[in-house]
């Protein structure tokens, strides 16, 4: 006989797991490890819990999604995406399902995942960041589905912009509009090593595809924006570089403003491209040519996968790269 008042929260508290994990097991999800599943089923039986026969409907489900953003960095390094666009895209994807989107910095994830009121995190989106300080272990322990945006880890689920082909596409546009008679440079920014590596490889492979000789192809590695200085522009002149391709729009905006400060005309004397199609492009009188990161599309694809895992209990994988899209501007 079922004991009066026994809930999934009672089972969760007794076993030291989240209520969402108990709910998944009792709803037949394959996302929970067999050992953990057996413990939960045994405890439910011991307490006399018996699930009421009821069909789970998206309109009657409340889902909590943790949107984990990068740690705050010195300066304007986080201006490459709009957090509001991510939140809106998540809600749009879940549609009639009532969805709580909890936004948290990766360095403060414990405040969200480990407090009692937020114990029922059903899914996690790592937006442009990697798990740290035990977050991955926590997600694994409580069987919380997690997907990463704009990273391509060897293991795990992700949806990413095509960083390599996006940069190669920009090289194609630069050579088509500016020609191949002058040097071309890529400004490599170390702020995000994995993405920087992909974009640098895209620049180099794109230059080869366009037939640019090695002596006309240059890579400048910077660790902070202050390195866009007199020496940087002197090197451009000495190497006859007339086109600068930047790791992202933020770097491109900085190069643009620094060039104008030195009476260098854009694009007559120097062409500039960025990457991400970020809000920072709106700061200039000219729109920088760029590639769309598609942050909203990334969040949409990640949310559709979470819907399959959480609501429909489907054991599906997500390792997806979205096509790159060139955004024309006025700096070529």
C-alpha cells in the first residue's frame, strides 16, 4: 500500500540525489546510470511510492534550464554575444512548455545547482565556456543533460558555429574584393584558445585555397588589445599588409578605431573583417564585414536536443556544426 504523502522529494532526500533524477527514473528515462536507477527504484518501493498513471504533456511540464555563461573578464571581452538573445531562443524552442531559464556565471555555478530551491535543474547549456570547479562532475553525478555552445569537445554534446569554414569564407571575400597583390594578416586572440585555434586554421587553409603565397600571409598573436599599438601598425606597413582579419568583432573594432587614430583610412588604406556578428559592431559608423556566430540558432538547436532528452526521454546525441554565414559590411 502506498504511504500517504510520499513524494519524489522524499525519495530524493533519503538518497541525497536531486528530485529531477528521481523523476527521470520513475518516468523510465535511460539517462540515469543503472546503479543509481536501482537505488531509486528500491527506495521508492520501500517507501510504498506508486506512480499515478498520468501522461506527461509538454504544456503541463515545468522545466528548469541552467544557462551557464563565461566568467566575467577584465574589459569588454563578453560583448561578442547577446545573453538576451540566448534566453529568448530557449523559451521559443520550448514553446508551450513552461520553462525557467536560470542564468549563472560558470565561476558561480554552485549557487544555482547546489541550493535546495534550485535542486531540480533539468538541463544545462554551457554557452561559450567550459565546465570548471567541479561542474562537470556535478552534472554527471545527477545525470543532468548538458550541451555546449560553440565548442567541439571530443566527448559530450555540442552545437557550434563552423569557425573554420567561416574564417575561410572571409578569406575568400577579402581576396575577391581586395585582390591578391598585397599582404593579408590574421590577428589571433588567445582569449578563447579552442575557438581561436579553429579560426586560425580556417584563415591559413583559406589563404592556401585562394592561392596566396606564404610570404604574403601573416599571423599576429596577441594576448591583450593593448598590443594593437604603433608597433603593430608599423609591422603592417613594413610587410605591405593591406587587409587585416580579426579573431572576432571586438578585436576588429579595436583595430578600426586605432587605425583611424593614426589617419589610416578604412577600407581605402586597410580593410578589416571580424567574426561573430556581435552587438559591438553597432559602435562604429561603418559596419564591419563579419561572419554570423548565430547565437540564437545555437541556443535553439541546444534546446531542441534538451526537449528530446528531458520531455520525450529520448537517448539521442548532439554533435552538430551549423553552416557559416557571411554578413557583408563596409570595411572591405
